[in-house]
C-alpha cells in the first residue's frame, strides 16, 4: 500500500524565505559596510568592561569611554613613536629587496636539492623541498599584500573608531532600539542573548590580544638571539597573525623562514624549529590557560569555521570566523537549554 505525502508551504512561509534570501543578498552586496560594523562591534566588546569600570565610579559613560580612548591611544602613540620608524624601515627594505630574496631563496633550495641527491635522499624529499619553496614564495607575496592593504586603510580605521565610540557610549540606547524591533515577549530573551555574546566575544578578543603580545615578544627574543634579519618586523607579524587561531602561526612562520633561508639553509631550518616549539608551548600551555574559559568553542567547530571564513573572505574572513562561530554557538546552546527545560 502506497502512502502519499504532501508538503504544503504557506504563502507567509514562502514570503519569509524570499525576504531572508533578499536580505542575505543585500548584506553580501554591502559586505564592506558589514565588515566595518562588525569590527566596531568587536572593539566595543573589547573596551566596554573598562568603560563599565569607570562608569561604576559615577563617571558619566561618555566621559568613561573618552578616558579609555585616551589611555589606549596614548599607549598606541608611545609604541608607534618608538617602534614604527624601525618597522617601517624594515618593511621597506624587505619589499624593495624582494627580487634579491627570491634569487637567494632559489640558490638556497638548489643547494638543499643537491644535498639530498648527493646523500641518496628519496625523490619525495626533493619534491617536498620544491613544494616548500613554492609555498613560501606564494604565501609571502599574499601576506605582504595583505599588510599593505591594512596599512592603507586609515580612513576606514577612523570610521571604525567613531562607530566603536558611539556603540560603547550609547550602548544601552542601541540595545533598546534593537530590542524594540522584536515582539515584546521576546525582548528580555534577546537582551540576555546579546549580553552573553558580548561577554564571550570580549573575553575572546582580550585573550587573543594577550596571546599576540606574548608570542610577539617571544618571537622577537628568539629571532634576535639567532641574528635573523628584520626580527622586529617578523615579531610584529607573528603577533598580528596570532589573531587568527590555528593557521595564524603558520602564516607568521612563512616570512620568518624565508628571511632565514636567505641567510643560510641551517638558519632557516632552525627558525622553522623555533616556531614549531613556540606553537607547541602556545597550544599546550598558553591557550588552555587563557582561552579555554573565554571561548568554550569546540576545536572541530573552530577549524570548520576557519575553513569557511578563508573560503569566503581570505585572511580577513579567517579572523571574523571565530567570533561569528561563537555568536552562533551561543544561540544554539541557548536553544538546547530551552528544550531541555521544557
């Protein structure tokens, strides 16, 4: 006996699906604006606890945010004045000597291939050396072009700072406005949900900044001891790449290995070993202590989110992948909690 199943889709459901698709298409069309807004949200989550600390001491919220801004900008200016000239000079030298580095790298890898053939190493090792050479060349070009793009976005940075200021200073008003868009019975739930997201993302971002600072300092010390050229620039890259979990340390190791290989094959291998040791210390000591409580994100979910982020938006997409995954995780966990309590 055959059973006939019919699926009925109401007009309202169909229209909602169409509206969702139109909204997603519109957001994709204005994705640059969405990115600016999202970065501002991240920064607001980062500095809001400090603004709250001042506000609890009967300091007006706007003045609290201004104090936080002044302190942060003072620190940034002091660091910029002290380090920017050196970093800028080293970056200029690296980019202007790119062709020289390319020929030096070619010579270095040719020596490694000759060494492997003379000592009877397998063809697989020789092919691996060629693959490393190509990967370093391609990835380094991509990395430096990304850094150039970031340096050139001063106007965007100013817009983000202004948006962040208003998000923190007028946070309660903005939250009330977004809540008002939802039905009254859902407003308390949305308020609690946004609070959870803000706390979690803020803790994650502060943890990432702390890890970036530690990794940058350790990398600078190690590279300086090994007398690797452009140690400060490479350490800054290591700290910045730390903002991208899992794959960030790989990105930072590539230019460092490239520079080291131009000095000598042995130094290149030592630098790769140094970065591997740093990554192991980070994964087994720093990350569990600093980030475990902050994110609570399953490693598999993190890796999948990173892969999707890289596919959709390259390096910037990888950076935004974890915060977005955390927001979605908060929503899913909350839905499961509601079902278990029903």
